[in-house]
C-alpha cells in the first residue's frame, strides 16, 4: 500500500509527523511525502521516505500561482497513483482533496489542525476571501472519507456551516506528543522562568505576555521571561525591532529559533501561551505537558483541553493582561507550586496525548476497509 502525505513545508511535516510516518511504515505502508522544497527536505531520505517536490507557495493569495500548483499536484498524483492520501494545513487540504477526488484516489483523509488566521475577524477583503475559501472547503470536504479535528469548536463550525457532513468528522486529541522524547528534566529547571514558544505573531498573545512580564518585573526583578520562535512575515507579525526594544528594556529574553526545543523547555519552570489564534491543539503545550511543566494558557478553543484549572495550570481570559500576570505571580509567590502542577501535566500527557494512541487512530482511518 502506498500513502501520500501532503504538507505545506517539509520542515513542518518532519517536525510534527515523523512519528506518524514511522507508524505507517511499521504497518507495511510505503510513505511518500509531497511538499515544497526547503532546508529540511534532505532529511526524508534518512526516514526511508521518497520525497516529491510540489511547487506550492503556502502564503500566496495569487490565484494564477495556485492554479499552477493544482496542475502540478495533479501531475504528481497521476504519476504516483497512491492508494491513500492524507492532507495537512489549509492549501494541501483544499487542493489535495480536490485533486485526489478528481483522480479517484481510493482513500482521502484530511486533518484540520486549526482554523488559521483567515477565519479571524477582518475587513472586507478578508471576508470576501473567507467566503471563497468556504466554497472550496465545501467541495474539498466532499472528496474526503474522513476528516480529523483537534477540538470540538472547529468540528462544530464545519458541520454547522455545511462544510462537512457529521458522519465524516472524527475527533482526535491534537497531534500527540512523543512521551519518550519529551520527558521531565527537573534538575535543569531555573526557578522563576516563564517560557512562550510560538511564531512571533500578535494573535499568539506575544504582546500580552510582554505586558504581564513588565508588570511582574517591578515586584520580581529576578523573574525571567523567555520568547522562542521564528519572526513571521504575515500581517500581525511582531517585528524583530519590537522584540529588540523589549530586550533593551530588560523585560524579555529572545532566544530565536531552537533546533532542539527540549533544551529551552527544560530550563522553564512554567510554560505560558496566552493565544487567541484559532488553534487546533497547540503542539508546544503538549510538549510542555510531557516535560512536566505547569501551563498557563487561555480559556480558548484547543487550549482549554490541555489544562485542568488549578490542577496542572491556569486558564485565563484571552487578551486580559492582569489575569495573565496574576496567574504567573502565583508561581512566584509559591515556589513549590510548580512541582505538583508539573506532575499533573505529565499525567495528563500520558493519559490523553500520547502520540502512539493518537497516531493509531489516524493509521486505522488510512488503512482500514471502507
């Protein structure tokens, strides 16, 4: 059996789906990766995965370029004739589903890993683009045999807006986390250290984190607030110059992009993600749970499922800086609080977010008889 995986970058496919690839291969499946070329592409060979270049610009809204991408994908799939295909991220889900349906691929599966910025409130241009994307979703979802969702809100949106029939929707606990790779390292924790890992965009709550840190620094000058993640280039991006101004002010430490995120996670006492982005289930939170970190995040879709309030962390309202600062201060007031909270986080990761269990559902959907 040959299964094609479509993604908008090689880097993200390898970073987030390596365990899925290995699970499929252990089931006797040949896996092919169809992605644009980037610096991570060369790593497919070490996994025994054949890679095919798809000329796709995930950020472009140029219809002519996207039409050429669809034609390119049609050529690839017609040549390869996979038995099944699984699509991740918006354009692969839309275009992969449509082309696979047109070519009669036997099994089409997609995963909605969050709604993305296009579904956030915006001006007339965004609303018009969203209307068009909903039409594309409606047609592409019809080609799918199963569609995985990581939270109930996304699933309900697709069903209630007529984008998908309920019988095709399947609920899954995020992307899962490798409990062996991400495990507690209590001897490396630096007390009073708060970490946020994300693309540097407004909707991830970056500025709220910084404002809360500014409030706390007055009373707790030794507390450390760390930002990790790439500079983005979309509307709403946080510029490097703005981050540099926070560094000069002495509020945050910016550690940029890390090749091994476990190093900086090990140092943190508490993980913080005050997002109001339309998440699936944030992967960074799952990694923090697995490494036994208390979590402070928003009472928001995909995030609230990772925290039992007052047990392994705290849920705060989106965009409320004072509530966020108060939640972080609880760990500064009580330095021993992070120990039981961290143990509860690890237990939650083991019980709910083990990547082995999550991937077993996906593999079953791809290989079981229809």
